[in-house]
C-alpha cells in the first residue's frame, strides 16, 4: 500500500470513529434528557406547550 493510500485510509478510519463517537454521545444524551423530562413530568411540572391539563 502506498503512503498516500495509507494516509487516506487512516483519515477515513479516524473520521468514521469520530462520527460513531458523536452519534453515540448524542444517543446517550438523548436518553438522559428524556429521563429528566419524565422525572419532571412525574413531579407535576408541565410544559408550556402542553394544553391538555392547563389553562386555556
């Protein structure tokens, strides 16, 4: 494998690892935010956009 091909392959591999890490981080953070929202809603805190149980 030529040095140029090795460089390109390494660049793509590093990019793939970084993107996979970012996607994983986003998914983990999404679960945490959903858990926090569920805890707040269970405590009685409602969203302003929730028109079902609030004032008209």
